[in-house]
């Protein structure tokens, strides 16, 4: 379950490369693009520019390098030529990358063009909730502390948390122990130890937390059709706190 310092450094390299994918995506004009085109461009960037492997492709029989989840799609959205992004959309891009045998996992919800205030607030609150969870990570804390920090921030602002999906341990495999719930009670659950590596990836809904899976067997949507947003980072428990292995350059000010 725990990683050695050398393994964490290898994971940090995978995380650094994955962060560079999102930095590149920040400059991509996604309005008017279909989601399969975004998938193909991300694959080319990872393989050709970074000499790395898109870890999601082929995992559990999945045929793409990213999950692309717009608007009411909660997670696991499948890229398609028929899904064209337009001004006013929000879209989560969830990407995994493997380098030197270790996998990093991260996601970001993008605002496409001018976006209405309620959608912007949902996205901002989801991002803040992820950071609340990250800042609860340290040796001796519990996974319940992490989940509680996320849940308290989200519910105080009127949003529900999807409970059917959670963060997870990660390393040589994409999904390892432990499961990291985004709700919980302070002091409950597994006690964190130096060397643990896992993802924190809350999904917040505008409406009810209920979800359903569409007929493709992958795409998960809100049951009430309202918007959903998600952010994700891969983190390591350090001797005195937390290290964000997928930290993007624009986020360095948040951990200064």
C-alpha cells in the first residue's frame, strides 16, 4: 500500500508529465471541437511529445485515452464525433499517464467560452472541495477526515456529493487500495501513513446525488439532468503533510 521514496519520485515524474498535458490543454480552443478529436490530440501529445503511455486506453476494455464528461455527465464519458463542445458548456477531462511503470491520474473541469454563473459556481466549489480534502492529508489523519472536509465544504454551499465513485490508491496499477470516499466522519476510517499514494477526486452535483449509467455501459449522468463537476489530483502522504504529484504550474501558488 505504501511506496518507497524512489517509487514516489517515479510517480512524481509521471505526475509532472500529466500536469504538462493539462497545461497544453489550457491553450486548446475546445469550443467547436468534438470530444473524439480532443481524445486523439491528447493521445498524440502523450505518446509523441512526452514518450509516455496513456494508461486508460485498454484498461478494463476501454478504448480511449481520456474520459470526457460534459455538463450533466458525472464521469466516464466516452469521446465521440457526435459530441461537439460549445460556448456555455462545462466539461471534465480525466486523464491517466504511465511512465517508467508508474501511473498518475488527474482531472480538470474546463469552462468553454462564456459560462453562466451557476455553472461557474459549481465548478469553483468543486475545485475548492478537492483542495479541502488535500489539505486534510497528513500522517495520523484519517480518510474520514479527508472525506469530511470535502463533504462539509460542498454541502454548506448547497451541492450534493456523488457517493457511488471515490478516489483510490494508485501506483503500478491504476486502481489500488485504499478507497478514498469524499464524505465521512472525522477520525473514522484508515489512518494515513507516510508513503501512501492515492487520488482525491470529488464529484459535485447541482441537484440530487442520484446517478445512472447510460446504455453504453460507461457514461454516468445525473439522474435529474442537472450539472456535475469534478477535479482530481494524485497525492502522496509525506513525513509532515502532503505532496501533490500532479500539481500544475498554475497551482504552485496554492501550496506555497
